[in-house]
């Protein structure tokens, strides 16, 4: 095989696949790289098989940890069971302690007052059913009855509105009755006209008296005073001129229209009526003349038949009946109107009384309003002072409750820390075990007091400062032991002692020191909170005293205002039958000592007496029942105390029989099993399961990555095979080209141009192949990297080669 030309020769092509494949496992890289004479295709096939083997081995070797975990769980089942029992006993004890704590929390103090009872007492005071005089010296104005200028102004406006509504309602009734009168007058005029027609045809002895038709007076239509006509104006001018002339003749002040003296009627009184009734007399006269003419014409008739005479009598009877009906209708209408007018007049009298009382009430409210305005500024000042003090008290109570809540939380934290410290001591004692010859030494190490140096906190860019580079001060205080002759160094584990036990003691000492520091900090915080609470309680007492004083000042002011209000006179209208203050059956002349009281209040007081008697009997029965219940509870308490003493004696005897002395039950819970160790084992088991799951997940991801690597390796191998084949073709073509160049002779002299063209075409083909080789090299370099991706190269169309030695 001919060698490659320097232009196309690349020493990296033969080892590129080896470098790309054997980059992952380093041990085999030297072995494979020491065999450079292997062909590229053989080396790629061998490595693909090796990678498949490695992948299969990795996939089959990932199930071992699960079986070991299951065995570990089975192995620790007994310890977990004992730990569960100890935890159950602890939960029962905690529940009992919590029940006792809740029971003692519900126990009231000696000065406890039931809020329900206080509310009932306050309700009884406010709703006792008695009536306190506002003029009494010990009268206390209830908050619901305290009045201000704004309330009194609204009350005054409401009363004036009610008076206005009452007047408007009465005026509407009056106008309605006037309209009814107008309608009645119109009907009466029609009935009167019909009576005139009937009575003209009746004989004089059959004519009945009829009621007169009423007319509207000027007082009934006051709005007509503002109405006028041209005739009324001319009549007024005529009367006015006559009065003026008469006044001038009598020597009055003529220049002032006769108003100098004399009783001169006013012009409006003599104004003629604007609406005059229709004339009735001419109509009657006309009908009378017609009847006379008819009567005068009767003698001209020769005679009247019996039928005509009967018809005439029948008409007379009908007209007599109609006359009676019309007169009765008029009388009935007048009676109905008079009855309504009488009712309206009686209502008017009552309304006048109410309106007069309302006016008096308006005057009283106005006087009260003026009085309240004088006290308003001072009342607002006292109310604002009381409101500010009450708000300060509420704020202070909120702060005290917040601090007490924080203090309770700190006390709980303190008790938890003390409990942890006690458990740590118990755990250390259990860890030492019995008959340990280094127990005294380890106890000294555990209880050794050292100064723990705290590193300063970095502030405003300053570097961290510390008093010492070590966590412990070299000049630590060591407890001197005169009895210890060996003088062992507490900072070094002595020979013969277990290093693990010594290290565990050091760790426990660190935990003990941490707990002691935390307890000291909690104590400081608790003391600080107690001081703050005490200071706030003292301030709250001062504020409560101020609130009480402000409330007393306000009540004194209300009493003073009530006294001023009592000085105002209030007028009450009473009937004689309402006055029951009699002396020897006679009404006294002086009624200043009388009390105006509502009749319903008197009946209420009499009923309240009976209610109080019944309530008193009920309370007596209730007291007797409560007394019996109290005696029963005392007996039950004595029985429970005796039972408690018996149980304590029984528990003491059982402890003596089993342990020989009294023991603490909390310690027994830790003696049965090492609670801390079991908790640590359980925590380790949980974390083991957790991390095993994570390891399995990572194994799956690694296998997936290996599969992707195998796929990429196969792709690289196929590309290298293609490159190898192209390299062989290129070498063959170069050999053919070199042979043709050597065997050029005279026989090709006639075909020089064709040879040149063939050579040119071969050179182009070689250049294209060289470019394709360079592209494949770049692609191999990219794919040899991690997660390399590239698109497939574009295939350049190459013209087919003619047969070697052929001619065109």
C-alpha cells in the first residue's frame, strides 16, 4: 500500500478512537495504547464489546444494599419494640401530667369572682324595678340616659316636626270638610230649585217649610282675601272716597285718609262678595204668572172629566211625596255635616290642648338646650380625658398580656432545658455503667468547668476578633482533688480507659455546657421579663386609679348637670280624677310635695313586690340545695383523700418489695432501654433508607448515561469505519495516479489534452476527499468530547470515475 501524501497524512487518525473510548477507564488505556498496530475497525469492535460487558456488570450489581437494610431492620425489631413501649409509657405519663395541669389551671383563686354572677348582679341593679328620684342626693345618672346638646337639639327638632305634622293633618281634615260643604251647597241649591217648581204647583196648604241653603263665609275661605275683581275695586274706591270725604267734613286728618279718629269700618269688611247666589225669585214669579194664566184660561174649558181630575190628584200626591223626600234629604245631609263638624270641633279642642302642651314642651327643651350648651365644653373635656385614660389602660393591659405570654413561653423553654439537662446526666450515668474504675475520672471530666471563649461578631466591616484562637481557655479552672494521688491530666485520655468513652464524655460535656449557657440566658430573660411585667403592673395600677378618678369626676359633673336640669319647671296637664293626693277627702291647696307618677308605674311596683317575694323563695330553695351539694362534695373529698393515702401506701410498699427503696418512675423509663441511643439508631435507619433511595436513583441515572455513551461509541465506530474505507480508497487512487504519471509515453502524445483533463478531474476528486476527511476529523473531535452533538455532514456530489486506462 502506498503511503499518504504529506498533505493528507494524519498520525491522530489511527489512535483517535482509542483516545475517545479509553478516556473513561484509565487502567486499560495503557494496555490498549501499547498495541498501535491493531486496525481501527478491530479496536473499535473490541472496545464496544468491553463497554457492553462493563454496562451489564454495573446493571447487575445494584441490588445488594436493599437486602442488608432488610436484615438490619429485622435485627433491630426488638430494640424498636422496647423503645415503642417506653415511648407509650412516657406518653401516658405526659397525658396524666397535662390532665393534672389543666385541672389545677381551672381551680379558681381565693379572690375569684364569677363573671356571670357579677353580670347578674349588675343587671339586677340596673333592672331592679324601682324608681329613683332625680332630685335625690345619691342619684346616679345612667349612661343610657345621659343627654347632650346634640341629642337635645335633635329632640327639639323632632318635637317641632311632630307639631307641624299634627297641624297639617288637622288642616287637611278641615279642607276636606270644606270641600264637602261646597258639594253639599251645590246639591242643596239643586234641591231648592226643584222644591220651588213643586211648591208653585201645589196648593198653599200643602206647602211645607224647607231648610235654608247655607253659604260659605269669608272666614271659611281665607285665601279669597287676596282675590279681587274690577267691580270690587270700583266699590272699594267708592267706599274709600266716601270715608275720605266724611273724615274731611268731621275735621279729621284729611291728608291721611280719615284715620285721625272715629270708628270707621275697614274697607275689606264692606267689600261686596265676589260670588253672588243665583236669583231664584224671578223664576218663581215667572212660574206663578204661568200658573195664573193657566188658571185664568181654565174657565174657558167647558168642563174637566173624571179621568183628568184623577190624574191631577195623582200628580199632586207625587209632588207631595217628592217634596217630603227632598226636604228629608236636605235635613239628612245637614245632620251628617253637623256631626262631622262637631267631631272636628272636639278634635280641635283636644288638638289645641296637645299643641299648647307641645309648645310648652318646646320651651322646656329650648331651655334645656341652652343649659346643656353651657355644660357641653366641660363635658367634652371630661369625656375625652376619660377616653384617653381608658385607651391607655387597654394598651397597658395588652402589653402586660403580651409580656405574660412571652414569660410563660420562656418558662416552658426553661423547664424543657432543665429536663434535657436531667436526661443528659441520666444518660452519662447510664453510659458509665457499673463498676467502672474510671468513673471518678470521667465524672471530673464531665463536670469540669472551663471558660468558653466566644468569638466577637463582625460589626461594620471589622474583622472577627477573639480572645483566644482555641475554643477553650488554657487557664481553665480545674477542680483540685487532694485525695487523688495520681494527678491525672483531664485533657488526655488515661491509659486503660476507652477512647470512645472518653470522647463521648467530652461531647456530653459540650452539650452540658451548651445547656447551662442556654439556661443562664433563659434565666436572665425571665428576670428581665418579670421586671418589665412588674413595672407595667405598677403603671397599670396608677392608670386604673386615674380612670376611676376620671369616671368619678364625670359622674359628679353629670349629677351637677342633673341638678341644674331639675331646677327647670315642667308643666304637666292633669285631670281632677288623676289627682290622688287627698287630705281627709279634700284636695290640699299646696301641691309642692306631690309627685307626678305614671299609673302604669304604680301597678308595676305592686307587681314587683310579688315578683321579689317569689324570687326570694326561689333563692332560699336554691341556697338549701347548694348547701346540701357542698356537704356532699366535702364528704366526697374526704373519701378521695383517704383513698389517695391508701394508694400511696400501696405504691410505697410495692417499691420496697421490688426495689428496696423508693425510685423515680421517670428514671425507670430510661433504665429499661437507652432512649437516646435507640432514638439515634432509629434516626440512622431512616436516613439509611433515605440515602439508599437516592443511591438507587443515581445508579439508574449512571446506567442511563452508560447506555447513551455506548450509543455514541457505536456511532463513532461506524464513522471511523467510513473514514478508514475512504482512506483506503484515497491511497488506491494515489497509487493509480502515481502509476499513470510514471507510464506516460509516446502513445499518449496524440491524446495530451485528454490526459490533462483526466488529471485535472482526479485532482479535483482528491481535493474533495481531503475536504471530506477534514470534516470527519472535526466531527470526530467534537463527538469525542462529553455530550457532543453535531449535524451529519452534507454529501458532495462526486462525478463517477471512468475506468482506469480508458480513453474519452
